[in-house]
């Protein structure tokens, strides 16, 4: 047996489904349904908000990661450039060392050739002197006879 009550939301008269439920129910069916729907909608909105917050957090992390990419690429490129410069420098040093060796080698060879020529000249001079000396000796022996 229902009890007649005033709905606390719309102030309309309504009858509860039973005497027992009269103590707990203080809204008409329409308002109760509307409240339930609102609660469900609020739950959906709250859950949606949580999802949005989660997405925004992930997005912010992603943005920071994306911001870091040019810095990382820049560091990588600068690193590569440094390596290239070092390789270039080593190559240049190596080339100059090889050039220096070639120069020294050439100088040494020319120095060596010069010495050989000098020795040859000396030999020739010595040979001439020996011939001259030999002739003098022959003449002296002839005079002694
Ligand atoms: Zn109502």
C-alpha cells in the first residue's frame, strides 16, 4: 500500500509503490529517473574527463619527446661532424708527413748522388796524380841509369 508524498525536486504529489519504500523514497518516478540518468551522465563525464587528462598527460610527454628530437639530432650531427673533422685532420697530417718523408727521401738521394760524384771526381784526380807520379818515377829511374 503506497503513501502519498510531495516530490522534493518538482514539488508534485506522488504515491510510493509501497508503505515500506515511503521512508526512503522522496522523489517522484520521473525525478528519480532523471536523477539516475544525471548520475550516469556525470559518471560518463567523469570517466571521459579522466581519459582526457590521461591523453593530455601522454600528449605533453610526447611533445617533450618531440622537442628533444632536434636537440638529439643536433647533438648526433655535431658528433658526426666532429668525427669527420678529426678524420680529415688525421688525413691531412698523414698527407703532410708523407710529403715530408718524400722531400727528405729526395734530399737524401740528391745528397747521396752528390757524394758519389765527389768521390768519383776525387778518384779521377787521384788517378791523374798517380799517372803523373808514375811518369816522374820513370823519368827519375831513367836519369839514374
Ligand atoms: Zn518529481
